[in-house]
C-alpha cells in the first residue's frame, strides 16, 4: 500500500522590490506549462462505462443522431463481447437510446458501491446499486444501462478531437459531497460533526464525510439534509497564498430573495421532460463547507473587474458571473464550473440527463474556444461520482479503511491491508469519465495513465507551483494528467458542435 508522506513544498515565487503591483499577474503567468487558464467543468453522476462503454462504435439507429468515428480512432477499456453478452452480474449491460435519455437515479452511497464491487469481482450491481427503493417506473436491472455516441454525441466528438482518459477514478467511494471535496482538497476528513446520521443514512463517520450533507456555511443549505463543516486547507487557500485569481461558479448561486437576513436560492429551470428543477444544490458547492472560503450569504462580486480576486464574494459566484468575466476580459486563472442542476448530467426524471447536459457543455466550451483565452487554456471535463452505474473496472485501493460503513472485502473492511490514512476514505472508487480540451491536448487520444479526481487538483498545484495540501490529501498519490497533453506544440484545433445534436458544424 502506498503511504501518505509529507509534501515537499516548492519554493515560492520571489517578487522583486518595485514590482509588487504586478505580483498577481506575474504569479499567474509563472506556470510550469503553457497553460495559463484552467477551467474545470465538474459534472454529475456518470461512470465511465455508462457514457463510453462501446466507444468509438455507436449503433446509429434509425432517426438517431449519427456518430461515425474518424479512421484510426483508438479503442478504450470498455465492454467486450463477453461482458456485453455473458456478464457476471444478474443482468447483461444494455444500450439506452436517445429516447431513454432521462433515467432513474441509482443508489450511489459509500457502502453499497463497495458491496457492488464485491472484492473486485464487479458482479453485484443489481443487488446493491440499482435504483433507490421506492423509485417509480424503475427496475433493478436499470443500473446496467449505458449510452453511446447517438446520445452523448458531443462528448464522443470532443474525445475525437482532443484527449480522454479511460483509467480515471473517483478518489474515494460515495456520492457528490465526497467527490466535490476530493476535487478541491483531496480530503474528506476533518468533518464536524465527526459522526452524523440522518434517519437511516450515515452522513459522516470517524471524522470523514461519506454522505451528502449540506454545507454549514451556506444560507441556502437544508438542515434536514444534515449540516457539516470541514477543517483544513483546500486549493483556494493555496491559490490565495500565491495571489492567483480563481473562482467557483455555480448555477443558481445568485439569491432570488432574502428571508430573516439569509439568502434564498429559489431559481428553477425546466428539463427536457418539462420538470421544474431547482438550479442550485448546496452539497455540490465544496468551498461552502470551509469557513475560510465560504460566501454564506451568496454576496455578488463588488464589480466585474473583481471576479477572481479576493473581495466580498470570496471567490464563490453564480454561473452568470463566469460568462460576465469571460466576455469582459476578467477570466480567473483557475475556474471551476458547476451547471444548473438540470444541466449537470445527474440521473433522475426530475433532475438532469445527457441531452440537457450536452447543451450546457457545448455552449460553454464553444464560448471558450471563441475567446482570446483559448490559446493558453485547458478545459477539463470531470465527474463527481458514478451514480452507482455499472462499470467493469476494479480500481486500485491506495488507502484502505475499516469502519462499520466499509464493505468491499467483507463487513467492516475496504482493502486487504491495514489502513494508513484517515478512515472512511477508502479509494480509489468507481471509474469516471475524464476529458481534456485544449490546444495542447493530444488529438483523438486515449490515455491509460492511472488518475483520479485529485489528479486535477495536483495539475493546478504543479502548474502554479503551489505546493501540496498536506494532512493526508490524496494529491500526494495522484497520477499526472501530463500524458493527455503535447507540450511541444498546440496542434489541437477548436471544434464547433451543435448544442442540440452534438454534431460538428461545418
């Protein structure tokens, strides 16, 4: 087992006397790669096989958006003929057509995901991560469903023109909150209260969060979900120390009202089924769990020019502020984007789906490709968790755990060796999609390097020489994203896709 070791800090940037006024821009420009702007689009609840099981081969059924791979397109570690037709699970995987884009939400809690993995046999998904009990119109076998390029057309086309990794995992098991925290800190420990249970759901155990509580420092949080705070550093602290501009931008963050001095997040949007969906989800906003990086009252930035800077908004913004910053020439060096809920890809009839998600991805990426920032930008598309959807690849367990909520290798056990790090952070977890869109991305390339959510964190740390988070953050263990780039030349060209179909526009 790999052990956590203290990070070796990189020497800070030295600013000469008389240049203090330009310190922020100097720090932003002092990168280890040609990348000066990182945009992380952090989507929801998709396993790798759920979106890329048969890549690059699509069925191309009658009336469906066609997908035809370019000659020489590399294959991925997807579903073989044996896994499609003689799967070890109770049901074989099956293709979901574009007409079936809206699906049920699967069980994706910390323990059930481990139980579904069954010690690496990957054969108990129907028993443990099928749709939540009581879900209407859902069947136990739904968990084996997957889409192809006739539905997730834009993502398949982005993979054709840029780089994708087929060996990337959730940093640990569990739902959205652990995934979001791992993205920004590589750590889900340091939680208060250390042990929290809401009804029958265990939210935190032994000081680590494994469920989906809302953040303590957020007016729009729901106490019925359980409220927690997280101590320790996150990437925002490291960026602030170096005066690097940054921000988290989330749909629905802007208040619609106030009540008793608190912000009210009441904005809603309508998905393709005509369902009204709240735009904002507090437990998708990781920086609101940390007191030092929270914007509890959802205060707007003091001016467009201050977006990304340290002011009253404390780097936490509405998604509209991102488009303002992009259009006005104030794009931060490091940007995290969270779609409105109906466009974040999360399964659920009253939630999101790949069609609504595609519209958001294409619209956002196209705006970035058309901007003057494109020449030195890396857009990373990543996901917070797998939603419990079937994936056939067992991850390496780099940090074991032995709490009452662990079950990968039998009751109370995740990993076959003693845990080195904090408990209830067993990982890696399920395999997730990961794409890089950039002029420096390798073209039509599939990377097989071992990576996880904290690899994104590590890329930001290394690009701006920020050092490490410390306190057993997974950034110490994270694999590099470098193989997805060609640093010698910016050969990848922008590709313009139709937000409705995901097809390339000529």
